[in-house]
């Protein structure tokens, strides 16, 4: 189980087949595309959230959130410091 930050819940990631492009490309290439897509699906296709389709899934609800909040806080502090320095110069 992985945590989806967009759905805010634990989900079981799945691989989904894009059926319409698959069928169209199979018909256009004489089903050669089926072999290429099978290799792509088995080795390169990423698992995604079955609800919203997001690819960025976290191991736990905490995930990357603390580091993201830290970056936002540091950026906010830097902006405030620049503003204070600008006011002090005037």
C-alpha cells in the first residue's frame, strides 16, 4: 500500500493499459506494436493511483511533506529578511 497525496488516502498502486491508443497502434502496425507495448508495460510502465491516476505515491502519509514544508518555510524567511533589509535601507 502507498499513500496518494492527491487523494489523501492509502491505495494499492496499479498499472493501467491505455486501450484506445493500444488498439489503434496495433491496427496501424499490424500488431507489431503489441510486442513493443508488452515489453514497455512489463519493464517501464510505472504504477499509479487507481483513483486519480497520480504517479507520485509515498510510502507513508508523512512522505516528503516535512522536507517540502521546510523548503517553503526557508523560502518565506528569506523573503521576509529581504523585505526587512529593503525597509531598513530606505
